[in-house]
């Protein structure tokens, strides 16, 4: 039997029993939709978790501090007080395997002023030689500080957006444009008592760099300054304080407050973090936070995929049932084909082709409807997913896609539908080849 004849006969037989074929195809459609949509929801939630965690910073970064604490297995808070962080510790951590860079920093506040408006921005102080280790996003204006030009101050894309008027009754605010507005800054005027006989320190921002929007909170809302320039200005600030306050102010910035450790790969963060913990310092990383979230998302994806697989199993049973019923109805036809000289393998191929076509048609329709269902879930599923994921403080449904269908998923689903059809039709096809031609010819109808 020619392949063209096999296709014609197979399609004709499917068309001849429209109602049964349609119902069987619908079973495959439902199974395909279940698999694609369920897995797409798992992928969407996993990607949303990852994206929203990455907005808080880099997944390969570890923040090290000398003070802090953690909650032990019994629910008790354990305070950590390690040795002050210095250049010796920086060198020791940098020597650890998989550590890409170590950036020592002093974290403090910088008070910004523009006319009657002011703002309080977190300031990260670091050696300009370590700028490359920060992996800053691109600049929209200005330059980054360098050893030759260390008086440049770097501002995050949103760090200048919350200026307010402290004298306004209605909370008047202003979006400051660093390229046009005059801006000055100083250090915390409320932390230490200022000498009334001296003028508070204010410095005009003349050289600056502004970062592009990166959806990374660390870079978008903070500012950065070279440590040499900072110490020069801070000494001038300390000289404006009362004599009794100067020692406390200098002690506060005598050592590094944080180390930013960048690891070469996300998979190695846990190992490096454990080694730094063993040194007695407090560590924190988004990778540590991300691990249980990814585990939950993977488990959920497996559960949803299993639900879809059950639906596909039911459709496989329907295909097998349809093909077996077809054998009973076409017994005489099978006998005629054998008498006319059709090979046993041709009869088997015919039934496998019909079963495979049911799977293919059902798979294609299911994929098309899956894309429609995915669109509907993303557009209208916000309230439902917000209720389901209300226990996760980081999950923000407003900025999430609940269902994501990657390119490989419909291809896998189509292949699976065809395989289900063929495997389901294998037993009926084998049974059809065993029918005796003589007995088949005696069958009425």
C-alpha cells in the first residue's frame, strides 16, 4: 500500500465517524490544554519569583557585615558581634574559591538639598579602584569616579525623585533634574550635635554620574562616593560638631560597615556564604532567600504538570477505546484488505496513522486554545493569584505574568499528543492484524 493511499483511507475513516472522532479529539484537546497551561503557570510563577528577587539586587552577591544576628531553630534571636572589618579581611575573603570580587564599603546617609526641597539618600562609600566590581548599569549622564577623578558622586536613577518641602503643610514634592537643578549635600544633621558657632557643612554637586533604570533597588535608589573624597568631606563635617561629639562621629566610620562579595556563579553562593559565616560575620544574600522559593515553585510546577498528565492519560484511554470499537465495526473491511493482498504491516500502519492523526489534531487545537487560556489567565487572573500567594511578601501580582508559554512547551505538547495517539493505537492495531481473513469475510455489514 502506498503512503498516499494509506493517508487517504485513514482520513476518510476518521471523517466517516465524525461524532466519535470529534469526541476523541476533544479528549486530547483537554489533555493538551491541561499540560500546557498547568506547566506554563508553574513557569510563570517561577520566573516572577526570580525577577522580583533580582529587582532587590544580584543573585550572585553576598553582603557581609560585622554586626547583626539570626533566629535559631528554637526561635531565639542570636546576636553577632564580630571583629571590625578591615583590609586584612577583604584579602582573606578574596582568596576564597569562586569569589570574583570583594568591594569594601562604608554605608551612611547623605542629605540632599535643592532650594527649599531636601532628601535623605543612602550613601555607599567605596574605593574608586573597586568600581569595576560593582557592575554598575550604564550611565545616562556624567561619569563614574576614578582614582584620577574621585570627586564624582554617582546617583541611582530614582534616588533624586523624592525631594520634599519640610515646611509644606501638604507634603509638596519635587523631581530633581541633576543636569539642570542646583544641588548641595551634607551629612546627617540630626545624628550629632553641631557647634552653634560654626556653619553646617554643605557641598555643591559639580561632578556626578547618573545610572540608568535597572529594576535593581540597590542601584536605582542609592548613591555612591569614593572613600578618599568621603573622608576629606567627613573630616570637614566633624570639625563643625561639638568637641564631645567628634570622637563618636569618627569612630562610626573608622571601619568598613559592609563588604559586597560577588561570586562567579549562582550555584556557588551557598558554599562561599558558608565559609564567610564560619569566620564569624553576618552574611546575607538573595540567593539564600531564593533557594526555598525556587524549591516551592519547582514542586508546584511538578504538581501542576502531574495534573495535566492525568488528563492526557484519560485521553489516551479514549483513543484506545475508539480504535478498538473501530476494529469491531470494520472487521469485514480488514478481511477484504487482506484478501486483496494488503500486507499485515500496512493494516497496522493504517490504524496507527489514524490514532496518530487524532493525537496531532487534538494537540494542535489544544495548543491554540492554550495560548488563549494563557492570555486570559494573565489578564484576569490577578485577584485569584494574589489570594493564593498572599503568604509571600515578595510576590507582586501586579508586575507578574502568571502563565508563560516558552517555545519548547507547545512543541513538546504536540509531540506528546502524537505519541499518546500512536501508543494508544498500538494495541488496537496489533489486534486488527490478527483477525482471520476468512472469519472477517463472514461478518455481516
